[in-house]
C-alpha cells in the first residue's frame, strides 16, 4: 500500500454529448460526439462535462462514501480517488486482486484477491474484516452490514460484532443488499430472499443493489440483464445486454438506470440503459466503466486512458 499517485490529467470541459467517444484534444482529454448505438433511447441524460481526471488506467470504478470517493480497480490494484478532484489518495495490491464492490453511502468496500474477500475502509483501503472466504459476499449501502456464503448458507454480520446477526439456508451464486437494506440472493434465474426456490432460465452470476431504492440488477450466464424489486417475484425489467462481454452491472441511486461496462476486451464501451427496457440513454466508446454517483451529482467514467469525473454542465469549475 502506498500514499499518493500520479498528477491529474488535463481535461476539456466542453459539453459531453449523450453518445460520445474518448479522445485526446489540444486542451486535454475530451468526450466528443459519436453515432448513437443500436438500441438508443429517444431521450437522453442531462448535459454533462468532464471536471477532472487521473492518468491511472482502470477497468472498473464505483462511487462510494455518498459521492465523495471513487473505488477503482485495474489488473492487480485497487485505487481510492477523491471526488471531484480525481486524485489518487491510496492504492493497494494484494496478490491476485480482481474484483471490488463498494458501499455507496459509506467509506467502505470489498476486495477479492487470491486469499478471498475482505472488507476495507476508504480512502486508506486498510482491512476492516479479512478472511470472508471465496464468496459470494455483499456489503450494505451504509457499510454497516456484510453478508457472505458460509458452510452451505449465508451469514450476516454487523461490523464490529464477532458473531453473525442472521443466518440463511441455501448456497446462492450472488448476493447484494437493495437500497432498503433487504438482502437478495441469486437462486437460478431469480433474485429474491435467501433460500428461495430457484427460477427457471439462465442462472444469475452477479447482483448489485441500488443505493436508495429497493432494487437490484442481475447479469445472467447468457449475458442478459434483469432488474428486480425487493419482495416482488418477477423482474421489473429483463433484456439482452447491449454490450458484448459486459461486466457486472450496477444501478443508479433510484434504480431507474443500469450502468454497464466492458472490463476486458479490445473494443471498450460503457453505457447507461433504462432499467425497464434496456434503451441506452448514454454511451462512451473507449471507456470501460461508467458509474453514477449516489449523490446524483455526476459520476465516474474510466478506461485504459485514465479515470475521470463527469459533472452537470451548469456547475462551476
């Protein structure tokens, strides 16, 4: 673990089109107009601009701590970055690090490495709870509760307590907390209460919850996407992924938009799609990740070129 990082990356603060691509211009990094992708919505998101950027390549990024920090990952490394300055505060390189999950409303997250999952505090990325096992695991939006698969079931802990506060039967493929604190588990093709009967269809392989709505988004083994409401048996939306080889999806704070990216692959692209039908409202060619802020004041976009903060156009620099 080390403190500090590379200098900031110059950005062009011009308006960012809803459908754009990454390029280097005379004023710095910029997002310029690109053709609308297949499946684009008739309406798009609010006008945005680039506020600041860090020249650290990333393949995934999450906005945590109520919009004050970014937890980003690349091959073998995790970064904590300040918002909106986008300066690297700390990085950490546990052997085999390959995945991360964040607590949208708290300075906390989860990292997976060769020795399994661990809970960390941001921005230092120091351990809060290690030895959480191979997963699946989940952290609640407020960062105060963790769930993990243990001995054929799922156990929940409140941080700082030595014993589980709850145990559920079943061995889910994925876990997450919805924005109302409900724990959801993947059982076959269904996301619901832990231990529920599995749903028919392509199995769910990842789950992520909204920060302020009782919703979760799932990616299925066949690449399709489904959106679930806590306590509702059937998905509120289900559609084929618009991106090939998409990574784990995420939700906007209110659960109405799905963020999709391409952590791997030769043609990176990231987008925001409507939860109910998958229509794309924003896309960035050349980006691997695009994630809204839980404060609803912008978001992070990143790729092989670096990691940048997008903010509403009307804000002062």
